[in-house]
C-alpha cells in the first residue's frame, strides 16, 4: 500500500507542477514519460529474465487463465451496462464505448472524440485514467481481498505496461507473464470494441 501511495503522490506533485510551472509541463511533454516507462519495463524484464523458473511456472499455470482477458472484457462491459441504467442521460452505447477503453485512455478517447464528440471523449479519458490510478493505488488491497488475479483484471489493458510493476510486486513475479498476456489481449480488443459501440446509434 505504501508503494502505491508514493506513486499517487508523485502523480499529484506532477499535476501541481504542470498547473503552476509551465516550464515543467513543457519538459514533461516530450518523451520523458515514455523513457520512464521504458526504464520500468526494463527493470521488470531483468527480474523476469533473472528467474529461469518464470517460464516453467507459466507452463504449470492452469490453462483456464487464458479466459482471464475474456472475463475482464465481459465484466467491464457489464459495468458499462449498469452505468447506463444509473445515468439516464447517457445511452447504452455511450457507456459501453467508454467501458471498452479498458484503461487504454490515449487510444479510446481519440476514437470516442472522433465518433461522439469532445465531451464524451473527455469522459472516456478521465474514466480510463481513474481505472489505472485505482489499480495502482488498490493493488495490494485487491490481492488481499480477492486474490492474485484481481489487480490484473482491474488493470485492463494497462497490465502489459504501466501497472505491470505494481502487479509483479503485489501478486508475485510468477504472474508477470499472465499479466502481459492479459494486457496484450485486452489492449488488442480496444479499437475494435470502441469503434463498434461508437458506430451503433
């Protein structure tokens, strides 16, 4: 939990810097975040490659884990359905399109903005960022309450990149490959599902 709070703390500090220090925003608008993510991925790769048992552990995992991405997709869309029932001013397809971002805020918000306008695109952006932040913040609690697969499912499309380090730390290194596989499949589904629901009237 402490590590997640530190991550969120840095996010809030960055928000303040971006608000009140334009020069910091210009500095970060380059490739800084990309290189920081690459450094995180490199570190995770070293830890995985340093353990020769990782692939063996992956082979020994239950084959039913291949259904984890499908369950994540169906569960998220079910959440979008519930949201459409609670938000009477939003259509079912709007809520399903936003849900289909699965945390992939950069791509999904662009698609939704193009098809449905800037307002819904902004909502999609915030929704998916919040999903990622909640995964980073709550990963230890999710593992404690629901098991090692919970933060992987909660992370959606982000489990192959931004949330992978916290998942490895909280769920265990043996779940790293499952997390990458999960993130890849969910990530791959985003452009298809978002455009599908956006194109429906």
